[in-house]
C-alpha cells in the first residue's frame, strides 16, 4: 500500500463549481499535512497547511480526519486560474522530514 | 520569486559526464531535500539533510551523490547517469525545528536534466 494515496482525476469542472480532493495516508503517526499546487513545468507551491481543527483561506478549505486517515481540500467558486495539479503531502514513516507526495490530481476549470 | 535558488535551470549531459546541481537558501532552514520528478508524476523523495547530516537516503543509486557543505547549500553530484535519469530535479528546504510539525517545504524552480 502506498504511504499517500490520491485520486489522480482528472477533474474537469465549470467556473463557479465546488470541487473536493481527498488523500488517504497509511501512517497513523503522521503529523504534518499540506496541500500544494503545481502548474505545468513549474515547481510545487504551498497552497495551505492542514491543521487538526480544519482551516480556511478564502475559497479554499482544508480538513484532517485522523480517525479515517485522510485529508481533504475543498475549492469553492472555481476560477479559471485554479486549473493546476493539486498535490497532498504527508510526513511518512521515517521522521518529520520524510515528506511524501500523493499522485496529484489534475484540475481543469472551464468557462 | 522563490527563496530557494537552483542552478543550472537546464542541463544536458552525456552518460560519461560528471556534473553537479546546486541549491541555496537563506531562510535559516535546517532541512534540505532533493526530489526527482518525471513528467506527469509527483515529486519522488531522494535525499534529506537535517542540520547538515544526511537523514534520509531513499535507496538512490550511487551515481547520485548528495553533499551539504553548510546549512545554506545543497549539491547533487551526478556521474555516469542513464537516459532514464532525465527528469526535473527539485531542491526544497524546511525549518525543521525539534518537536515542531507542519513546517512546509519551500521549493526551488528546479533543474531540468536531460541525459543523452
């Protein structure tokens, strides 16, 4: 079983739609959770950290479910500029620096 | 602009060449990482240095040799690579404070490597 599993999509949605991504992780001791965005031929950029109580940044909401070992990212009111690959990152079985990526989910927002 | 600087941006090398990738950060971060990313795949962890010591080596072939001369610099020495090693090589850093979690990775722009 992979340490971090993510539905690769692709997700094709119209502008204004709400879209949700999930990642499951295998290590119950994981403590660090992030969502990154990667545009074509660019480096991954931090979108948001994921905290136990859940957190929101504008149209983006991240949640952590420790019991079921998954994190989620909700994007409301999708914009064309949200088109990108969204990657979850979780620290693995090694240590806090053992940062593992999910497969990434490709999102295309269409007019 | 990224605060992690990688050079060169592009590199083409033959299978018998020796080259090095360089990475620098001045954010006071104490953990530095090398990731390899193939097209349409996620970044794959290669090495992690924590406080200038190698803490993770993901069974990377010895033709890749990392070096951390100080807390701001990270190198990846390349020798006798194969065409399948062609990829985007990403350097990242994070704060890495003891007992602290949720220190995100900050990535450089990457070096796009082609092995001929």
